[in-house]
């Protein structure tokens, strides 16, 4: 079958690699893709915001299945429009993508269906939000309701910081995403990411991972899209994964169904594992980036039938076959990321890195100019390695980072520290 993959990041390079290995695949198209996906399929220029154009492309090229990587097209209803035109797609409907598109929506769902999460309130004006913050005390967390590219969350250590965050969001720092604010209690514990494939009715545990959101070593500096990850997350034991399925994922599936907006696709739960068990920090309605790079590095079965089954409402009983090895990825970013990444610096030595044992280098923000490979974004490469332990995967990944010649780049040097320190 012909498959169209939407997106251009390291996540999509990893998805493209897995899809390209499927015996079910005839031709893979990636819109727009990146220099890494070029070798795995055909990169195509398509205006993904123009749903009619995407449908027309699918008809013309006999695309039987569309896999949507990023959240924006999901929240814009691309899957609804594809399905209305008879094209099968992996990802939630616009209504179900509200699990990522509106933090208030998700918090209300949690309240309605007793899903463990931080206590909260929603606000549409600054004064009541500030009064609530003063009543609850610090630390406290202030969030813009809508999509804010991962920047709309302020973990405030003082009341002054929380009030400033409320003013900033209502002041328009995140545009329409900040028309509403969620204020919630600060949760203590260890963070983990958990992914489940969902078919509208059932959910199947996929894999766990741990991200490193802060830009600097030791988890310092501003939040980013993610500076590195490893899978599995040691804290997500089988017992903890089973609890998350039972206490968070399954009630969400049941609740969404009951509301008439069943969830299909992949549900990405950002969790805080505290002394009383798992609590939901947030949902995403898509695969994580860079979590996907490490989860797929461990996948020991064909990805395409799993995604097809989720889209068709017919997930297998499972479990998903995963390698017991650890995979770890280091995000190699352009200097200046996340505020002002410098574009255009040249990257050399990728071939050398890619032949090292257990290593795969995924492209994200790169571009080719003639024979040269240039940085063209914030997160530029994801240097990924498998190993028998987190320490081995880490040593291999940093060995490959050091084989790459890119003076314009930087990376964290401590990805995996939490797992190795134990
Ligand atoms: P989010 O975009 O909602 O995942 O939030 C970004 C980051 O803020 C999370 O990965 C957590 O580190 C932190 N965070 C969000 N909500 C809370 C909370 N209620 N308590 C503690 N930390 C939080
Ligand atoms: N790495 C976090 C995310 O994909 O949202």
C-alpha cells in the first residue's frame, strides 16, 4: 500500500524508517520530510493546512493510509477531512485532539471520570486566577490553555512569579492559546512519558520513555521541545504501566467514547509518578519527539500493521513486541536554541557516526545545499543508540556525537543521568 507521512522532524524520520521496512509498504511519501527521509521514500511539497490538497494528493497517488506526526494538523481536523473523503488515517479527530489542544478540556475530563491529576481551576480573566493562586500558595503551576509550542507552562516557585505568568498569558504572550488559563497544584515525583495505541474503543500499551525538557545539563535553563530521551523509563515497571493503563488511559478512552468523541491514534501521557502513584500532567494526541526515536529503536515488530489496526478500530490483543535493550537519543541542537537558533552552519561526519555499533542518526532541522548538509532549525539531529544498559546506549550515542563534526551545534552531555545514577 502507499502511505503518506505528514511532518518533518526527527520523529518523522524515525517513523519513516520503521514504515519503510514494512513488507506491506509499496511507496512512502513524506510531506514535507527532511534530508533524512529522502532515502526512505519520496519527500513531497504539500500545504498540509489545505486539507483538500492533501485529499487530492492521496487520490492521485493512490495513498491508502495517512500517518499524521505533529499536533497542529490533528487539532485542525485533517483526519476528519481525510476520513470524510474515504482515506484511512492514523490520528485522532479534531474533537478528540482536544486532549492536547486544550488543557482545560483534559482537566475537566479528568474531573468527570476520576482520572488522577493535580487539583486545578480554569480562568478566563486575570484577577480570579490571581486570587486562586494566593489561596493555594506556591509552588504552583500556571498554564495557557491552548497549543503554545511547549512554552505555555510556568512552574512558579513564588506567588509573584505565578501572578506575573498570569499577566503574561492574559497579556497575549501566546496569542489565542492564552485566552484561558489553567492553574494547578505543583506535583512532586519523577516524570515519565507513556504511550498507548488507541482504536476508539481499546488501548494497547506501546512503550515508555523519559524526556529531558530543559536545555542545560542537570535539568537547568529554559524548557525545550526535548533535548534527549531514553526508553524504557525505569520507573515505568510492568506494574506501574498496568496502573497507568487502568487508572489513566482506559478511563480516558471510556470517557471520550461516552462523550461521543472516541480517541484513535496514539495517546501520549506525560506523568508524574509520586508517592501515591501516577498522576497525569498532560496528554498529547500524537507521538513524542524525541521519544519516538527511542521507542521505535526498540520495536521488534512491523509498525505499519499496528498503526493500521489503530485506525481501523481493530487493535490486536498485544502485547507489543519490544526489545529488552535500552535506546537513548541525544538531541544535537543549533547554537542559540531554544531562543534564537543559528541557521546555516555546516555539518560533517554523519556517515562515520551512522556506521558505529547500534547507532542511528535521525535528521530533524537539516537541509541539503548541493553536497553540503546545513543546520536549518533548532533541534537538528537526534543521535540515537541501542545498548544492553542505559550506560552502554549512552556511551554509544555520545561516541557518535563526537564523531560528528559540527562546530555550530551543542548538546546536553548528561542524557540518561537519572537512570544511570540509580
Ligand atoms: P506540560 O507542557 O504540561 O508537559 O508541562 C511542561 C513541564 O512542566 C512538565 O514536563 C513538567 O516538568 C512541568 N509541569 C507541568 N505541570 C506540572 C505540575 N502540575 N507539577 C509539577 N510540574 C509540572
Ligand atoms: N518531547 C515532548 C513532546 O513531544 O511533546
